[in-house]
């Protein structure tokens, strides 16, 4: 597969993870501990007084955007597990 197509596919995958994170936060299938871990890490970073860019929340937003795909990957497995149990 050409390199450009692989890169495009990886960007599409990242974009789908970013878009699915808010939906997964509202899902009853995802355990509270997973949601709390994501929200807790993001909130902790936002309130920690050490900032790379003081008074400008760009680094806080970037950190949250980095956490979103991580959370989406972790949370998606619970939705897949529940879907596989429902189809049996």
C-alpha cells in the first residue's frame, strides 16, 4: 500500500477516535472508572499550576486532545465486548 494511503488511513483512524470520545463518555457500557480516569487526568492537567504556556490554554487543550484517542481506544473495547455478548 502506498505511503500516502497509509498516512491518510491513520489520520482517518485518529479522527474517528477523537470523534468517538464524547460519545463514549456518555455511554452506559463504559465503566465509570474508565471515564473518571480520562476526566481526572484532563482536569488535573488543567488545574496544575505548571504550564508550558502560562495564561494560554493551548497546551491544556493539546493535552486533552492527546488523551481523547487514548481514552477512546480503552473505552471502545467495552462497547465491543457488550456488542459481542448481545449478538450471542
